[in-house]
C-alpha cells in the first residue's frame, strides 16, 4: 500500500486515548503527529457515557490534527472489549478429483459467514481469519488453489462484537464528525508488532495485562486463532489489597509496584524482620501490623484467578504450551517486577514480557504507542490470512468499512 493521503489511528483505553496520524509513500512510513489524552466515557473500551466519550475522542483527534496541520475525515479504531466473541468454524466441500478454484474457497467462507449471522443476529463481525485449509486430510497454510482434491475443509476464526456496542462507538465518532474506516482488535495489533514471523507461523500466546481487563490471543499460521478478554486487571489486585488491608488505593498501588513476583528474595524491601509491612508504606493510613502472608495471599488469589481463566482459553486443538511455544506478556501489568517468572511457574513454558524500552526507530514511536505501530503495519502491508468482513446492513448514517459491517442484506 502506498498513499500520500494521511491516515489516522485512534486507540481506546481505560486510562488514555491515543491517536497517531501517518502517511505512506515510496520512502516509507512517516508519522506526522501523535496525541494522548485521559480517557473518559469508556470502561473496558465500551461507551458508558456518550457525551464524555465523544469529547475525549474529539480532543485527542483535534490535538493530533493540529500538530499535523490537517483534518481527518476517517479514522481506524483499535479497541478490545470483554464482549468480543471468538468463534471457530470449519466448512467442507466435495471437490471430486477436480482442481480447487478460488470460487470454492470463497463459497466456504460465505457459507461460514452466513451460518455465523444466522446463529446470532445481534453480533457483527470485525475480523475474519483464514486459519487452515485441509485437503484430503493434509493441512495447507496457504490457499490450495490449483490442487487436485476429493475433499476440502476450510477452518476460519471470526471475531465479533454485539451490534449495540458497535453502534455506540460509531455514534461517538459521528458526534465528532468523523467516520470510522476500520476496526482493529488490540490483541491482533499487538501480536502483529510484538511477535516475530516464526512465532506467528508456528504458534505463540500473547497476554495483555491491562488496568481493568486482561486479553489473551493465540497466533498460528499467521492468523489470530483464538482470543478472549475478561474484566479483571491489575486494578482489581490494588483494590483487593486496599479493601482487605484497609489501605488507600495509592498505598496499595505502591505495594504492588514493589513486590518481586519471583518471591526469591522474601521481598525484604517491603517487609521488616517480623515479616510485616514497613512503616514507610503507610502514607496516609495509620500504621498497624499487616503481615506479609496476608498481602501475598491477597495478591496470589487474584493473580491465580487470572491464570485459571487464561488456562481455560488454552483448550484449543493444536496448542500446547508445554511443546515450547512462547507466551508474551504485555500491557501495564507487564511492568510488575518478575511477573513473567510467576507466570512461568503455572504455564511451564517460555514466558517473556514486552521490552518497555522498545522504540520503533523507523517511525520514531515509543512503546506506549505499540498497538498503533502494529495497526500501522496491518493497514500498510495487509495481513495475508485476514478476510475483510463485508456484511451488508440497513440504517447506517455513514458508509465505509464500519458501515459495511452493520448493513443487513
């Protein structure tokens, strides 16, 4: 893709909303401006106050437009909601010894989309990934066009969202006089940037430990094979400590940031010789004895809940973390000291976390814009396993990629 026209990306979040404007030309990708404002009107990327959400979006885009000295008409939106659904379907067709044609694959894709829509008319598709092609029992990663076969199976992954959630997001942007060009799952954009070609092809897991939610993605054959998001994040651990230990939230947050999750040094920075929380951590609360065991038990209880939920998402054919595939931890929770060692105890695999000092030299963007960098790559280069949804629907105020998702036939 090559275009001198400016392209906008906005990332919705619980803490911040971020915007990047860039252009693509023969010399490469040029970032024209960036912007970041506090998030308002959203919770877990769901619109909970339309007026506040629109104002935050307008402010973020306006700041980026002013810096780039231009005005956007369309924008690409990165987000991830606990309401996202991941559905895997397999569709079959008899070929009877003939060659497989492009029309055969298109037919199976259309049949899968039709089945998905009929099963739940309240969902809209935002991503379709062509995961596998099975020809007479043999697996093909690329389209097996021109291959003689008796039987073809097409394995497909769909990412969908409730239509009302999508309508609310659409309305927030309409109120800002800007059209949504494309919707991109955050876990997809993170995987596109943080995982290398080998990890994307042979299998890797990605965990985004956020403030109020945790997202999980499995990648294989350059496709997002499975994803899930649940509304538990690092802030829940902070609140747990605050409630159980009668500390304020700032004190609880400071404790979390100081805990060594390898638990190899007994966390001597936090606890005194009597294994009680040191006085220096009582900033506003009155000092009293709070045992190390109580704090660690509270932290472990919530973290283990997150890990148990993640383990349930790993029940996917063809995946086994014990076979050596990597698990990468990203998001705000990856800042916790040695959190990757804690995860390794439970998953028994190659666990690592995102390099927070990462800077994309080509685009001069820091890690706080990592999702946007991944989205730039997806928009610029395309994604070989992704099929763009083209579901038609009525009663849409503005057209474009977003409107195509909404339209009903």
